[in-house]
């Protein structure tokens, strides 16, 4: 089983939902926020990198032209 970007997006959604529902104590919010921010930066970076890479069929087509 592999960990994928979509799994990390789901973690961000879980943290957001838990925060909205008041699951965390006030003294835990800083730690939760820092962790959320780290995940969010990683996910954005990975998504941007993925968007910049050619799709599987594209590079083969461009090479043959």
C-alpha cells in the first residue's frame, strides 16, 4: 500500500473538520496548526510538481514528432 497525495489531502480535511468541531484543546491548537501548515505546503508543492510533468502519453508523442 502506498501513501498518495490524495491521502494527505484527506488528512488536511480531517484536521480541518476536527478543529471546526472543537476536538482540540486551546493549548494544542498551535501544534495542530503547524502540522496542518506543513502538510498543506507539501501537498501544494507536490500538486504543482505533478501538474508540470508531462502526462504518460504526451512525452512519447512529442518525441516522435
